[in-house]
C-alpha cells in the first residue's frame, strides 16, 4: 500500500466522481480490520492517511516483553533501541508504513478496499440516477447484444432494451443517442440504467426543451398518446389567453415541431388543442378540418364522428392509427361515418329496436304469424328476402311486398 496506490485511488475518485471523504474512510477501515487481526484492543491501533503526502501510517502501542511473539509486542532488546530506560510491561508507541506489513495483510486490505469502492461507486450511480430519473440523457452507443444497445452515459453504462426501441431506428457503435431514463436494475455485478425512446414522456421532455412556453408552464401538456415511430398526439392547453397553444408548439414556420420530429426520425406529431367540450375535443383529436359533426352516446364513452366521404380515410388514418390515438387521447370509443353511412346506421338501429307491430299495414294476426316464424323486429323484415316471406303460410305476395316496403322506409 504505497503512495503510488494512493495516487491511483485519488485519480479514481476524481474520474468516478466518488466522495473523497468516504474513500478515505474505506481505506482506513479496510486497513484497520486487516491489521487489527494481528493486534489486541489494548494496542490502540490507529490508521493515519494523508492524500497530500501520499502516506499511510499504522500507529499503535507495543508491549515490552522478554521475547516478542506477535505484532503487538516488542522485545526488551528492541525496545531499548528507542528508549534505553524502558522496562518490561511498559508500552512504546510505534508508527509503521503500511507497506512494511506482511503481504497477506496488505492483500486482505486491498480486496476489502476494492469491494467497498465498487459499492461506493454503485451508491453514487444510484444517486446520479435519481437525479436523472424521468429526464432525457445523451450517451454514446458502446456495444450491442441480444438485450439491446449498451450506451455509455459517462458516469454509468445504460441499456436501451429492444422493447424500448422504435421500430426502424438503427444505430452504429459510437453514435450519439438521446433517450429517456425510465428505470434502474441492480444485480450482483453492477448497476444498469434503463433507457427508452418509445415512452410518451420522452416526447414530453422534448417539447419542454424546444418550446419555452411549455417549460415556463404558460402552456400545459394535458396528455400524450403515441404509436412510436408512426404518430403521436399531444394535447395542449394555454394557461395564458394571450398565448396560442398550437402556434407556440409549431413555432415560426414550424421550426420547433420540426426539431422534435427530427429527433424522432420523422414521426408524425399532431398538436391537439384542449377543449372542455367532449365533442370539440374529439373533433380536435381527429382533425377539426376533417370533422363535420360529433354525436355522443346517451350513456357511456361512445361517440360517432361524421366526416365527408373524401376525408374518411384521413380521419381513420393509416392502419387506423389516427382514430385509435384520438380514442386513447379523448377516452371515447370512436366510430367514423360519412353522413349517408350514419343515416343508414341510425335506420338500422331503429329497425332493430322497433317491434314489427310498428310497421304500416301490420295487423295483429299477421304479427302473430310472423312471430311464430321468428320475425319480431322491423330489422328482421328488412333483412328477409321476398321469397322467405312468401314461404310463411298466411303471408301473400301483396302483404309481403307491402311489409318489405314499409320496413325499407321505416
């Protein structure tokens, strides 16, 4: 345990940002435990360490005996070299450089120091993680394996797991990458920070960094829903009547939103302006320029969205992503219809809910006959073919045609 080692430990403390005071305690404690095994409590062992001078000294008392048998004793002959008047039974205080102790003591102390320094480093990493948690960090791709990308954050290694990666995003060794800190895993060997590029909060932090009005709370992000790599909807509300929420998010000539899209490798981002009216919020989530009307169900979170035929595909979105995300954002089950489809749907539901007795030209006798053959609702008559109706005993051609016509325009 030499001055050279102290220098290495000092550099380690600076490189790993370890607390030098705790590092000093670790070295002193490890040496104390290793050396104390060769002494008794009465020897009053003390470890003195000085990083400035690069010295480590063990100071302890040795009892004067005729012939010494262990480290805590000193022979009378040897003791008189220090004090010619000293007698047996007295003590003499000595200082020994740690490097002068037997190799086994030093080896045990080294092992203990290494284990405790690792624990100290893990403690600091955990502390740094707590500061970085729920934040965006930037690191360099160090390697890749079946678990995902290993990212060097400077103070720790991090893992970007495969299930936290965006499809179609690929990185090479030494590429810089931004990610969101979501978790930490500690095992017997080390501590690994877990990253994500799919988490909605990753988008939120990008908005906070690019849009000052969000960072200063003048604009509030109400909710974010995301299909990573494809589309994200960000619902925002201005808390200042003089600030346009959507305009601020887009920025001059759309520069702010483009910076965010660039980091997300071109992912589509929709800015949805919050509204207290569910109908208007749903329209905003789908795209207010696409929506003609929104009808809410009397019960439950269901809504029907009416659009022009030419806008239906846009309202639904590629692979249904637009309406799916709008549904998640608004927490309403949304169905997209053109006006004609909506009217047909309403007619169908009205026919299903209406009994055959409500049809024009229906008599109680005919209704009873139809009921015996399984026809109870107007929809049953509407769906039945004329031939099927004519096969019912007691139903003539004129009656069947009249009932079919009545059901069609019910």
